C-alpha cells in the first residue's frame, strides 16, 4: 500500500528498509522525491537566511540539479563498479527520500544549537544515503558505503570546478542575492 509523502519521509529518516523498497519500486514517487528535495532545500535556505529569497530560490534549484546529478553518478558507480542493479530513476527516488532528515536544517538558524544540528543532520543524512543506495542497487552495506563515498567525491569535485568556473560559490554567498 502506497504511503503518503510525510509517512515516507518519516520511514526514510528512520532507516525503514520497507520504505526504501516501496519508493524504489513506485514509479510515481519521483515527484514526491523531488518535493522532499525542494522542502529540504528551503529548510537549508531558511537556516542560511542571510542570503535572502534569491538565495533560497538558488538553493532549491541547485538542490534539485545536484540531486539528479548525484543520482546519476551513483548509478554509474554502483552499476559499473559494484555490479549493482538499479535504474537511475530508482536511485533518484531513494536518494531523494534519503534527504528527509535535512528538514531539520531549518533549526540551523538557532544560535549555538545550529551548528550542532547541522552536524548531526549531516551524519544522519549520510547514513540514510547509504541505506538508499544499498536498497536501490541491491548490494551489501560495504559496497553501498564505497559507492556513496566515491559518488559524493565525484559530485563535490565537479561542483567545485563548475562553481569556480561560473562563480556560483560567490553568487550563493552574496548577501541579499
């Protein structure tokens, strides 16, 4: 039985394997996964509210593009190097829901507590990402960790290079953008 968006977000954040399997196999859940990514991008944007509404808009767009790119790199690494079996769409859906704990980034706006929340949410999201990768690719946890690390490094390098070339980093950090 298909769960609603909030139930799926809770299940993903709680590392519920059944939720990841359901999302992986539900071709209609891609829109929900995009909604999750949009929600968490807004939460992160609010936490960094010094950027203004433009910063939040850029954060949402960058998050959606980054999510699709990460799923693509994870698909290539997981299927080509680790013999995983998944489609790009399955990884897109599971990795989208794996970002559910990032909703709590909105608490990053709280002085003193904010950095601790951001740290805890980052670790939590790495764990949910590994579970999402493991379930989507049908690989062991060890292979899923390797896929996650390799794909995140690739995404960070490409993002850094593109940011340097196009000045995206400077644009994101400008006040009032």
